[in-house]
C-alpha cells in the first residue's frame, strides 16, 4: 500500500500558494517542479495533480498538453466518475516507472491523505498500454488518470 501525504510536501504547497496571480497558460514552472516522486526500490511513482490551480503554474506547452489530455479522456473520466458516484472528481495523473527489470506494481494500492482524511481512488483511466500488465521493465512506464472524491487539497498545510 502506498499512501501519499499531500500536507507533508512544503515546497509543493509554497508553489501552489501563488496560483491566483498566474492566468492559465502563462506559468513558468516545469512539470518536474510540481510532480511528487516516491520510490519503492523497484518502482518510482510520480504523482501530478491535474487541478487547474496546479497545471496553470506550468509552462504554456505543458499546460496545454495536460489540458488536452484531460479533454481527450472526458468520456472515460465521466464513465469512471459515474461508476464512483462522483460528479466532480479530483484528477491526479500517476506514472509508475520501472527501476529494475520485471518490477511489479499494484495501481489499486495508491491512496492520498489530505487534511487528515484518506482518499482511495474511485476510478482509474489508463493512459498506457502497459497499464494492465502490472509489471514494468527497467525504464518502462505506465501512466493513468486517477479519480478521487472531491476534498483533496493541493494548497493547504
């Protein structure tokens, strides 16, 4: 089980605090500036909130890319949200990267803790063909959009 504590990432919180001053598409941050990274030893996990408050801090090309990604998966996201009985889910892009050959991962065991509450994914929209294999070679990746109930804070301490 992997639990991500959003409230324990101070550099991320300070970055998001400036969100109200940057119009969408005018950010200057790189994706690496806002991605949270975790490692299990065999797999690295990258977590990127797809909240507008976060992605609008990113450089224009990255902002457009992530916005288009979400738009291109609108139907899949709506279907997953409907199955999870949530109309406005919190979206998070999760990427698993293989560190060693035949690295195993379980996408269902990723949880987020925010404001003292544990959030389990209510749906997952795979983005990579390798997603359902649950195994990665070294330097191979599998990505998906995770859907969570509303309530995850990307800006609070």
